[in-house]
C-alpha cells in the first residue's frame, strides 16, 4: 500500500512538472526513510493549525504574486510552480493547496482516471467541468492521491473544492447525509497525511463540520448574508478566510468596501476583495 501511494504521488508530481518532490512523495507514502517518525496506525500525523489572526492571499491563476505581507498563500495544487512553493516555505510562510474534490476538470493531468459513470452534469463554471459521484470509491481513490500529491509538494494544508454537491443539480440524488460523510472523509484523509484542511463553502453544514475542519474558506458570505454561520469556527479560534467579488466593493464609490471591512473585523473573518477569476488582477485586503 505504501508503494502504491508513493507511485501515485510521484507520478502526479511528474505530471505537473515537479521532479524535485520525490523525497516528499516518499514521505507522503510512508517510505522507509520516514517510517520511524510515523505515528501508530490509525493515529493522525502532527499538523499545522492556522490561527484566527493569520492573514492570507488566494490566487489560482496567472503568475503568482508572492510579494504580499501575509501568513498563508492559497494556490492551485497542480499549477503552482514547485520553486514558488519552496520559496514561500523558505520564508517561513504556509502554503495551502486548492483542488476540486467534487468535480472533474478536463485540463487536470489525472482527469483520465475518472470513470464516465462517475461524472454527472456540468457545473456551469466553464467547459469540461462536471460534478462527481462523491459516493464512488473510484472517485475517492483519486482524491486520496491528490491529497498525497499535496503532501509531496510540501503543502501545509488543502482546500478541497465543490464539497456542496447536495444543494446542486448534479445528476444524482445526493442528500445532506451523503455530503457530510464525504466531507468527513476528506478531513480524515487530510489529517492522516498531516495536513490541515479547510471547509470550502457548504454553509448549510458549517455547524456540523466545524469540529472536523481546521479552517474555513468562504466566497461572498457578506454579499449573501451568510457569515453568521461561521461563528462555529471563530468561536473556537479557527480562522475563516473570505473572498468577496462584488463590483461595488472594488469601486468603493460610497464607502462600501470600508463598511465591508468594518463588518469583517467585527466578525473576525479575514476578508479580501478579489477578482472572481482569482488571477491576481485586483486585491483589497481588510487586514
């Protein structure tokens, strides 16, 4: 099993051009060089826990701007260059790697592993992205290997995306219980690899899942008047990172951004105004 996990992580590294992560792939798989440091079977590995006051930058497309004075960079698991991740780590910063756990994307190097029967209706975010059947063991095997890749690439944490399929038209009859079980599976797999894990959106299940996730990443909770749910995280010292996209926050013609930031500080939610494409084109931070 260790050898299979190593091969999956190393092949994924090669697929994204990360030839330097062989040693970390061995670590992710529990290779011989690190066996003596591993906890007993079934125990979670030690992991980083982000703090309520941590600041962040989120960019998934374009050349990464690494010049911000923040604690955490959230980047794309597949596309972030390994030298960039290594440089951030050398500065003592934390790196959180973002990937989709609930959808397939045609441009990803492991897309060919998804079975046709496990791919449902399009998300509508762009061509080539479809909901996945989160009950499928085949889908979960690919997700496990993506988490192993995150470990091999030296990510400190992961943010699995599209983990709210149960409230969308996916092509399957997925209920709240199925989503909770899948999301807990994600948290458990990340923790078993020694990675922090963030809950992405899925606002309706925040209270039920806050105990099993280390932080939350939300989009537009102020715009959608849904931020109150995240007290389940902030009340126990777990950070909530939020991105807002509305044009009025960018333009700030009547003090909208100032009001947004005042509300974010009161709620202890780390909020930025970003472009929806997350390409680094605009960034206004409330911190």
